[in-house]
C-alpha cells in the first residue's frame, strides 16, 4: 500500500505518514522491501529470457 500511494498516486512520504498514521521509518522500510521484491522479479524475468 505504501508503495502504491507513493509511486502510483504521487503522495509524499509525509502525506503517506498522515494518511496511514505510521512512522517515517516504517514507510522507508516498506519502500525498501517493495523495491527489493520488484528488483528480484525483474532480475528473474531478465535471467529467464536469456
């Protein structure tokens, strides 16, 4: 949800913090995890298409 609010809806971290009532650190953690998962998916796709 954090990733979608930031990347798809263009909200800032501060806006997400207010909307979801979570800390800045929690937002950063969720973003890191989401980006790590996306990277794994892209890498897997790239490696399987060789």
